[in-house]
C-alpha cells in the first residue's frame, strides 16, 4: 500500500508526543511500557492515519514484514508476542493486545493479528 516507515524514521515526533500525553507523560508511559514511543510501530500507525488517511482507510491488518510472509506462505495471519510487544499496543504481562492502549489511540483491535508464542 505504501513504502514502510522504518524504526529510524523521524517523521513521527508529533505522534510520539500524542502517545506520551495520552498516557500521562513520558515518565508514566516509560513506566508502563518500559520504553519511549519513538522507534516503534504505534507512532507509525498514527502517522499514516493522520497524514495518509486514504491509505489508512484501506488497512485490513497491521503486521510485521515476517508476518506478511507467514500469511503468504501459510494463509495464517498471526504475529509472535515478541514483535507484538514492540508495537506499544501489547500487554506483555497478560500476553495479549492491550484493550486500554488500543482504545486510547482510537484504533480497532480487529486490525491486529492473533499473537502467539514463538516456537522454541
């Protein structure tokens, strides 16, 4: 649908600030998630929604590159909990998508794939 926004993309500064504000500031955010919002998936999602709404309107699933390959090879839409945790939309303790984070960011949980444990 569009070229990927990589981890080092610097266009998402306003979206990082939006995320941190929604969760009560950087200190609260970092305490809850263990890291800042920069360099991860959520600000990129919000950037596309804000700056390319016609692209965002066509989004059926939000997946990592390897998840897309899995889908094409197996027909299974899923991600592993390690990649899910890097989105800032995943509750690592509960091993599930965070309904609170998804709601605060105004996203649809249906856009996120099933999260599974990595194979050993």
